[in-house]
């Protein structure tokens, strides 16, 4: 089915503005540039939601680095299946490298915990987790993993925009918005 959807006509609440996102991404990149100066880190983006954050971040990082991507899936629609699987592995050798995982949202923690432990099997020198959004209210109690850097902590709402989607829609919004999927009009 081909939908013609204008998010601006859909009920939504802007949680984080485009300007706020740009400023925070710049701060995070400056912090990591200083921390990893001369270390040629590898930034690993967990696709697809991270695409916009990753692109903006990497242009603000001002030292040598390499980039790679992986894809981990546990969602079907808006619900997690509870089972994580790698649908695309990294291409670069990560042994003895400083790896920074860039993630769009740290929600239940299952996917990021799975990704983090998978990266550790590649024997990196270090691993750091940077997430644009942290939604601690949804964290599973058995997940001990914590992000090293958080862009924004958000309430327990379903969010779209800036790479995040609802059924592959709304990734291109320049801000993060909360929606109720039941209120959308297609």
C-alpha cells in the first residue's frame, strides 16, 4: 500500500526541536573529538534509525576516524519480538580498535545489550555507547548496560523523527516528536 502522509497534518507533539538536536550533536562530537584525538576510532552506527544522527554527528567529529554500520533487528511494527538478530555485520576489523557504538534510542535495552556484547566478541581495545535518546522507563530490569553518553532523556512515549520511524514513515522529520499510532490518519 502506498501512503501519502504529511506528518505535519498528523497529531504529534514535538519533544526535541531541530535546533536542540543540532546543538547537542555538536557538543557530543566535540567531547568525543577531544577524547579520541589521535586514536582513529571506529564509529559503528546501528541501522536504520541512527542514519540521521550518525550523518550529522560524523560531520561534527573533527579528527581521523573510520565508520561502519551494522543492523540488528528485534522489532516488527511498533512491537519488539524479543529476539535479536544481526541482519548486517560490520565490515571493518575491530580488534584492538576504539569502537563507539552510535544508537538512535536506548529503549528496552535488549537490542543495544545484544549489539554491545556482539562487538565485544571482536576484541576491541574499548567500546563506548552513545545514544541520541534514552528512554529509561522502558528498560528491562535485567539490563545492566548503561550508555556512556546520552543526547536526551525522554519520557515513555512513542517517538518518531530524526531517523526514528513508525512503520518506516516519519524518519525524515528534522525533530523528535511523540505520537500515538492509534491517532494517526492514513
